[in-house]
C-alpha cells in the first residue's frame, strides 16, 4: 500500500504559542462525526489495547477529542479521530476532562490519527493562518511525533514521523506492511475482516513479537477453540485406554 497524496507546500510562518487550559465556559465545537466508520475504527483500536492491559490511568486515549493551544492570542482546537498521550496530569476531583492542552495538562500527544472521509481532505491541510490546517497544527504547533492518516475504503495507511528539522516524513512499512510505533512498543498495520457488522479494512496492533492484539470476540473464540482441543485430547486418551482393555472410569 504505497498510495499517498502530495506533501503540503512548505511555509515559514512563525507562531507565538502559549499553553493554557481552556476555561470551563469555553464552548467547544460540537461537530458530528463524518461517518459511522470513524467511531468504530477508533473504538476497535482502544478495545485491543484495553484487553491487552496496555492502558494505564496516567494515559489519555480518546477519539474526536479536542486538542488545544493558544496561537498568536487565538485559541485553536482540533479534534483528531484518535489520540494517544503517554502521560497526563490527573483531573481535579469531580472534573470531567472536556479537552486537552499539552504542556499545561501533561505531555504532548505521541500519536494522532485521522481517518479520511469524503470531505475536503483537511487532514492534509497545511493552512498556515488561523484556524490552521490539521497537518500544520499537528506538525508545527503541537509537534506530535507520529501522525497517522488512514483511508478506510482502500486500506491505505500512511505514517508520518516528525524529523529533526520539524517536518513530517512519510515512513516505509516493514516486510509485514506494518509500522513500529516506538512510543507504544507496538506495530500498527492494516487488517481486513469483519467486526461490529462492518466488513472492510481496520487498523490493528501487533506486539514486538508479531502477535496480534485480539478483540474481545476473538479472545472468546480463542478460548473456545482451546477448550475444544482439550476435550478432544481427553476423548483420544479415553479411547486409547479402552483399546487397551482399561476402563478409564475405573481408574
């Protein structure tokens, strides 16, 4: 899967960035998700991590969740389809986290993901002026180390890594067509199949040994197969004992 859109043009705009937690009365955008696939893809990514015991209370893993910064005295909020922050400050007692401002509330996100839809391709927007394109915001303002763009219909996965020059560079997958996400200690790749009554391409996690992190239904099926294999072993043993004239029930 090597299809990619052209990289946004370079600009040298300078920004005065301050990191201030949003006030409680700040009205966040209330845009609906663009299609039904996006929440399913995001939930599947989290489910596998949760069942594998990866998620800690100190982390922030969210979808369609506002990332904030004040740029040139204007508050900017972008809501990626999926975001992973390794360490955040705990919320105040009784507080429900409505948004996240890096540096003011914890670390900079290590990974952001956008799932392409049939809109204007804003995921690639390098618009250098307010309210800024998503690419520009993640690359130059938040400086997120890993930016993932996934096209669910075709299964095309692009992983960009922030270079030492502060620009995103497209990464090449390994021999298994997966990408090593160092901050998570996991591989990210594309899997084709069915979940939640949706058949198509999904993003999946693999551990460092190449083992797929399973969803709940897959774990149940794995245990069922294990139990069936054990039952068959017992049946074979009992059949062998009977063939030797031994009553297994009398042992």
